[in-house]
C-alpha cells in the first residue's frame, strides 16, 4: 500500500503542480487537497489541466489532513505553523512556504515581519550533507524558488574557493506564476505580455536564505518579472578567486546528481528546456576582462523551485528512489 | 524485455515530443533517433529539454532503424513512403506524416500534389471501430493535428444526426509548433508574439481527412496562427438537426475514453489545460437564435495532435495499456 | 485656441489609449481626466506609458468636466447616462460604452439587463450615411470593439447582396485588453499566456449591434480570448449569394477610406500590423467547395475598436480632418 | 519644402520603424527606401503595418539615394562604409550600424573583426557635449541598442563620482527584434515564447562603446533574450563611491531632457511603457547591504535604441525641434 498524501493549500499554482505530480507518482496516494475558499469545489475548477482527476477541495483543517502519512503545505507565507502544529510528529511534513526556512529570527523579522515560527531542515538535497538530514527529518522546509535557482549556481563556487563571498551580484528573472495566483492588476496578462520590470530591488526576502545556504556575505539581488508563465533564469556573478574554474567546480559538485545538469561548454541554459521538469540547467564562464565569474542557472519555478523539489524531498524522507514521480525532461517547445 | 523503438525524423518538434514520451515509457526502449542533417550530434543539440538523455542522432537510413520492433516516422510530408518501404512487415510503423492518411488518390493530389503513396489504417482510436483496426495493423497513419481536434468534435455529432454534414464551418487556431521547426521569417518570435493571422483560408489540406473521417460533405475551414508555442482550439459549428443535444452526443461517444473529456456544462476548453498531455477537452452548446451547434475542442498539437496520439496508437498495436507512458493531465500554467 | 477635452473614466485601457491620442492631437487640448477610485493620483500611476504628461486624475463629477467642449465617456457599461445627463447639449459627447448603441430597448434588456438609457448616433463613420449623421450630432455612441471588426467585414457584403444575411457565422479572437483592466484570476498573465479559450459562446452582447448595423438576421458568434495584449481578428463567413465577389464589394465600399484597407489579393490580415493605429485590415475569399464567403478583419481593439474610433468621431463632430491625431500605421513588430 | 530623406536597408525591423517615424515626420519627406533582396516589392510586403504608405523598395545603390538631403543607413554591420563613400559630404548621414561607433581600431577588430572603417560623431544627444557635436556633423553614428540603454543609466553616475568605474556589472534583457529579422531556428516563435536565455555572455560587442562613452574601466555584461518583440531592460550595478545618491545624479543629468525620465521614487521601469516611443525610463536605488548602486533602465530597442534615436539625431543635424516626429509616450498595454 502506498503512502497517503494530503496537500494543504492546493488551489494555487504550486499546489496545482504538486497535485499533478502526486497524481502520477508511483508510491504516493493522494487522499486530500484543501483550499480555504474553494472547499467543496472540484479541483478542476481551479486546475482545468487536472481534468480526469476525481478530487474535491476540502477546507484546510485537521480533519481534512487526518489519515495522511505525508502532508505538503502550500499555504501563503505565515500560515504553515498553525497547520503544522495540528499534525502529529509521525506525519511527515514538507512546507513549500517560507515559515521554517531561516535559522535567524532576526533575518525572519527583517524580511517577513512578525514572529519567527522556527527552523526546519532546509530541503535542498543537492547541498552537502542535506540528503542525510532530510532523510532523518519529519519536517522539511522547501527553499524559495529564486533561492533554489541561485543557491545551486553559487554554493559550489563559494565552497570551492572560486567565487568571492564578499562580492556577489545576482539578477534573476521569473515567470509570472512565481508571483502567485493573486487577482492583482499588475499581474494581468495585458500588463505582463511584452513587459519586463524589476521589483523588490535590493530587498528580496530570498536573500536571507541564499546567504544562509551559500555563505555569501555580500549579495546584491535584482528580481525581474518576465513575460512567461514559468521559469527562472538567474545570472549570478562574483569576483573570481584563485584563478579558479567555475565549470569544474559545478561539475564536481553535481556529477552524480540526476536533476542538476552542467551543460556542455558554450551551451547556455534556456528556461523553457526545464519547464515541467525537476531539472536545473547550469553554465558558467570567466569574464576575463572584469575578473568575474558568470554563472547562469535555469529551472522551473513550479518544478525544482517548488512542487518538484517538494516531491523530491518527500521521496528522500520515505526512502523512495529520489526521482520517483519526477521528470528529468522538460516539456518544450 | 521491452519493445525496441526508433524514431525517424526526430529533430523537429513532434519528434522531440515523441522522444520525451518514449524516454518515459514503461515498455518502449528507445534505440535510435534519426535526423537527416544533424546525424552525429547529440539529441540535446536540437532538444535541450532532453538534457539527461544519452542519445545521438543517426542518419535516416535502414541501418539506423535496423533492429527496431517499432518505428515512428516523423518526417516531412512525402518522405515516409521511401523509408517505410525499407522496413519489413514484422516491424510496426506509425507515420506522423500525411502520406498514408487519405483513401482517395484524387484528394491526395489536390491537396499535396504528386503521387499517392497509399492508405494505412487511420490512427484515431476514438473513432468507431478504430481500435480493433489499429490493433490488427502493422502500419498506422497518425491524423493531422487540426484533423484530430476537429474530428473529435464533429464525428459524434454527424453520426448521431445532430449536426448537418452539409453545413459545417470551422475556425481553428494553432500554436506555432504546428508550423514546424522551419527557419522562416514569418515564424520568428518577433512576428508571432502579439499577432493573430489566418493562412490557407478555405484551402487547408486537413479538410480532406476530416471529411473522410466524419462524413462531412461541406466544410469551410479557416486556420489561424496564434501567439503560443502549443495548442489547438477549434470552433466547429454546424446547422443543428432534429433538435439534437450536442453535449449528449459527445458524452455518449466518449464516456469510456481516458483521454477525451467533455467538460462540465458551461465550462469551456482552454488549450493550456491540455499542454503536454494526450487529452482533448470538449464543450458544446446550441446557439438557439442561429439554429447552430457550436462545439469547441482543445488539445496539444504535439500531444494528442501528434506524438501522444502516435504513442497511443503504438500502445494499441502492441497490446499495451492504452495510457502507458502518456499523461491525462496537462502542464499548466 | 483648441477644443477643450475631458475624459471620464480614464484609468482603464481604452481611457489610457485615449489620453495618449489626445496628448498628441493637434487641435484637442486635454483639460481633465477622471477616475473614480484614483482621483488625486497622477495619470502615470495607472499609465506609466504616459510618463511626461502632466495630468492628475479628478473624481468623475460635473465639476471635473466643467469647461470642456468635448467629453469622452470611457466608463463601465451602465454608467454613461448619469454622467451625460449632467452635461449641457452644447458639450459634445462620445460614449465608448454600450449604453446608447442599441435602438431596441428589448435587445438592450436581453443582453445588458436593466433599463435602456436611449439611443445616440451610432459612431462608425464608414457605414453608409454615418459621417453626415455624426457631424450633425452632439451625442455619439462608439461601437463595441468586436462590433467594429465584424461590421466592417460584413456590412458591405450584405448591402451588395453577396452574403446571405440569414447565414452568418463569426469566430473572433481578442487580445486581453478587450476584457478590461479588472483584477480577475482568469485574466492573470499566468493564465493567459499560452492559452486560447472561448467565452460567452453564442451569447455575446455585441451580436445585437452587429445585426442592427449590418442587417444580418441570423448570426452565430464565438468570441475567443487570445494570448496577446491588443488586437482582434474576426473570421466572418456567410453563405455566398448571386456568385458575388466579396473583395470587389469590400473595395467598392472602402476605396476612399483612409483607415480601412482591403489588402492585396492573397495577403491576409495580421492583428500586429494594426497595433497602435486606427486602421482595419481586410481580406476575403470564396471557399468554392462550401459555397461560403470568408472575410477576415483585423484591427486594434483599443484603436479603431475604441479610442481611435472615438477620436475619429470627435474629429468629424468638430469639422476637423478625420485623420487628425490618428495614425494609419501600426507599431510592429 | 521639406528635407528629402532616404533609408538604405529598410526591410529589417529598425528600417521598418524608421519608415514609420519618417512617414509621420512633419519636416522629412521620404523619397526612397532600399532593400537588397526585395527591390521592386512594395514596402508593405516586408512591413504590413505600413499599409497605406505608397512606397516601393529600391536596390541599395547610389542612384536610389541620389537626391536625398539625408540618408539613414540601416544595413548589416560592415556594409555602411561602402555606401557612405558614395555620398557627397553635403548629404547628411546617420548610420544605425556599428561601423563608425568606435574610436579604437583595436577594439573594433576585437569585437567585430576585419578592418576599422573609421569614427563618426557618437550619436547619443544626452551625453555631455554631444548635441553640439551632432549639430556640427554631417556624419553621425547611432549607438547600439544595449549601449543606449546602459550608457544612459551609467554615464551620469560615473561622471558624478557616485559609481566606481572599476566595478560595473550589467545584466540586460532584450526583446527579439534586437536580434534582427533573420530566419534562424533559435529565433522562431516556438523557441522564444516561454523562454529566457543568455547569449554572448561576457563577450557582447557593445561593451566597447559603453566603456568608451562612460569611462567604465571594468564592466561585466550578460545579455539575455526575452520573450517579447520589443524592449530592453538593463540592470546596471556598480560599487557605490563617496556615499553618493544615484537618483540625484540621474535627475541632475536629465532634468531638461524631453525623452529621459527618472521615475518617481520607488517606481521601477517597465519596458512596455516605452514601446513605440523615443523615451528611456530610469530608476535607481542603493543596496545598502552590498554597498552597490542599482540602476534599471528601460527603452524600446527599435525606438530610443535605434530608429527613434536616429531621427532625433537627424532633427539635431537639421536644426529642427528635437522631438519632431517622435513620441514621448509609449503604446501600452
């Protein structure tokens, strides 16, 4: 018999992608999907792409999650703690929200405001030592979507002494699903198509977890909203140290990883190539004139940046093959 | 041991989607992918979304296809016959091209020009009697992408006497991958984005197979190129006969179909909801004032319109579960 | 001294386009722009493309419109009558809303509900006799955006006896700005990009004014939302009568029109080619097999479909050159 | 009588935009448009948005340009010198290509290869002293499109001592028209939509002119191709010097400029807001944590980045109002 799984907060984009992955997972059995304001409606009212899936939203309460061996929380930031508190420790939980990512309460308050709920195991399996920690945890905090993209590009370079942690500059563009399924004028198709625009310049909340996970000490980050539904492309540049080779550092770090691909030399990532997958594509070069390393990282913000990563973490927590129910390949064009 | 599979003409969009599906298929083992001008290159040079797949293009010749139990032909129109002639009858073949779809040599010459190569079993499993014919065939001709979309909407209505075969009007819009991977100025992103434009107005070659498969006698078709990579949305209207109910006719025809979904009343199809899947979404209504039936049909031109349909046909030909390696669910947003 | 102009309801998309046109108009002097909920804010808070224009939103009341010689109403449907009632007859008014378009109170109630406000001069200058009527009016009702696109394609064919008014089928796709600037989930960029979907199938409110303006007796209309910010492409098909030539009929009707262009034979319209302009591009053919005429019409829903048409009407009302402040040329790619 | 104007190389995207601007210019009279391979065809065969303009492409030779007072060269890089050599000095010339931008023959050879054609007046009027130089020149070299975007953001900060010229990092994304109208597979709509991808990482040829115009000594640049037809968004970051205020430096530099707009504090640029205009929108902040300045700059690559800038330069060269025939306002949404 399979692992019984519930998703709390399943009406958003990450929730919908999670339902898609779980519906096709060989070991996970989807028993409940909750949605605050859509309880009682069929999941296809929010997710027409799931037509054929027989499931109705429940309200987000303990009763709905009762009986699950595994609960994914895809709730708005700040709402995970209250739900998690109702779940016994025997139930394994992966939180796609930010509530339990940060170790520092001070950083939490600075970027999110309010009280710090606590710290769970940080759920990026490709970080050194992370797999064992995730496997041993019943509570795992998924990373932010930008954070996953940038950490995967940066962490090995700082660890290998190739990039200067005092001098990191990041510009990262995200598809609109990263902004959530909120009825806001600035997210309308009419406003988005044909437009690029930055936001939270130098002030994005993911900076805190990127620094925490990579050891970067100074990091300037400019997020950009891009006219496409999915995908993040992060350009990470840092002062080069010790004449190091950034491609070698990336290749060494990810040689055995099923989802992290350092592309052939000279081939640069395309976000579209990762769409619908749990893969991250990386390429790096040295800009000799400026003495900087440039790494570009691409992934699907709803895949490796959210739902795919969550399923990968759950696979590890249950001792399943890490790729179960996940695709290495993107859906393109 | 699995079925050994080769894809001839694998560098285009349908070929790439087919490789993706085959790489994830539980019973098919991908042994070769051919590409005329890219022989010797890794498949990721054409299909970066397949990063992680270890496969190199061969040239399109008998040697490359030798040893396959199943060959998919994803060649330009007119090139299938020559390749098929080299394959023994014990090798099963699904042709994604147009060469063997039409029964009438006259119609072939009118719409495609040149000599008619012959007629294979028409590969739309949801047509009455089609499954048995496909299962018994070693040569199956996939339908056109517009044809699949429109036939699925129209065939049951004519068969049930609800729609007048003498008075059918179709307007169907396709994403750009339907126009192929050809380096043409009018297909550049700069030209496509923000633009809708008709083409082959009243003269599209799929009209012939739609009439053949549905019994429509008079059918006006206007194809439109739409600013999205995938998806076809067909609006099929016909004079209503006998006060018939088009939704009932569709529901009766597709009640047991895994991939064909008549949506809940009042819910209209979205192409995005079918993206990456092998599903077709349908809805119908009666326009009382004009006395016409309006059916709208949506599918992924590379999925149920091409590669997905081809894999479904192959599943039937090999006696496998029809849904093996195929997704009912779309990747959205 | 120029004509003093005010725009009521200037925070939406049609309002913004109207401000852009008026700011560049040689004879109109923009003195006020009202916006219900944004009074006191600079117009660039809603319309960043107008950066450089020194204008602040007023609240929508008589005081704000006082002193104007010409008032454009770009209000939500149903709100025009109350504002218009406050304006003296000496002030000329162009209403971009639906309130005064229909002659039939019954049709109004059927499609819009509530009481019928009345009937103003229908503001499509290219209809026979329309220019003189518009020039003599102090109250003009702009057409709907779909209506303009479809009427321009259909009216000359019915008038010339080429198209059967008893058998008209229309499928028309619109960019998202046609759906207005409303914060609704189904209009989010994430939902729109990559998607085509029909709505109000067989039930669109513009059918009433299209029938009224063209004499069509039976007309089935399927509207489609398309993934682009601007533009409407209408495919209008009708049973052909008397072996008539639809291109000749269109050319005869529009030979002297500055904004209506029948394209060279075989060249079909592109919505992108009309973007930002007040032009409508037309092409027609006869589908011999089905005995139907197919006309395709493209325009910018915010241009000739709304703000451009409104400015053209105003030019006529004030005896100015009809093209003043308007562009024949689109902004493409 | 107006200035007689010819455009050499008018079939590309910049050429088409230039024809649009010239057709609406109050003082320039368009007498010829040349296109190597399309001579004899109507300009609307390449530019359907110019329907209504009565002009046919000539071949690109001296005869076609004869009689012009002003010639714009919109030719592929490397072809301007030969054409310019045939024009008498009394004919004023604006070159939209790269041939005459660089002062250093060494830099030319490094980035473009081949022999250096020479150096003309660098045509960015907003640079200190540039207007007078342009006004006095009969030969002006337009800037690159990325170059314009980045120089406008960076030059005042280096000049004011606010940004460290030794430490500049730029990531800039461009719409696809910036890649030209070349029939290449990687520019197809199917590949572009839904995709972000970098190219020429750390190796873009515009770096040379940016350094030349701003005094930047070390500059790392990553260009990105974005899924939209027009627009460039450049994120320019530099180490902050002397506790300087980047907004003040920008405001001081551009206070009297009609086309350069420093947005209200906290409002960040949108490329869509500049579409079709000759404007550039700027915003800046200090990222206190990293000690870096972040400036974001947006413009239309075909407007201020190419054709608009060229027309502005020509206005200056002929002593016309600098804004003649140009729009400050964008066409959005």
